[in-house]
């Protein structure tokens, strides 16, 4: 039986890191996707689909850095993501292979900024029946240049971690 997920019953987040000579000035970010939907149907083809509105990413927290992020900083990061990183394009995933078990192995295609590339990840079942999984997305694999500031001395790390948690969010 198909299961549906979204912000009302699950959580989809993105974690970024920082690199560069001025990395101490920046922040590692935890970003929540506030508008998304996924369908899991192990008998379906595809077994797993996910769509997300790239303009719905909101900074929850920034760790590290010289000073704490305030609401204006978070709004500025959100605007940069919309204008320079994802360009407001939709995010879509469709599985091409789904291997039940624990963990569940998933392979498929992720579309970012109009580029479709393969990606694989695992989903682990929790005691409450929920699922937890993470996938590492290397931005340059999708033709994206990781955001940089301070004349390139502060950069968002190329690899970001995307996580889903359906355990009673």
C-alpha cells in the first residue's frame, strides 16, 4: 500500500559544510525543505518519488562562524539559494531500483537545476515503523558551482547531505 510523506508527517533537511581559507568565518548550515512530497510504493514503478520546491528551503541553524546567524542572515542565505544556487528550479527524484530489506537500498535519478543524474542511498527502518535515510549530493556532479564569498576564500563544501526522517516528525 502506498505511503505519502511531506512536511506534515516527515522532515527533509539539507546540511552544508564550509571550506576555504576563511572557513572559520562561515557557518555549517542545517536547512529544512518546507514544501515537498514523496510517495513510497514498494510494488509501484517507480517505487519511490519525491518532488520539492527549491524556493521553500529555510535555514534552521548555522553552527560555527565568528558570530551567530540572525534572522536577516538567514533570509539572505535563503535569497542566495533561490537566486544563485538553485534558481527556483524544481527538485525531483524517481527511483529506478528498489531493494526491500533493512536497510532498503534505493537507486534512482535526481534532478537539480535541470540536470538529471544517478544517485543511491539507503533507508533504515525505525522501531516505530518510520524510515530514516541520507544521501550525499556533490553539487558539481549536477553542474552547480558551490557558493563562495570573500573572494573565494569562504566556500560551501561541494558535498551536502540530504536527509529524510519519517519517524513522527
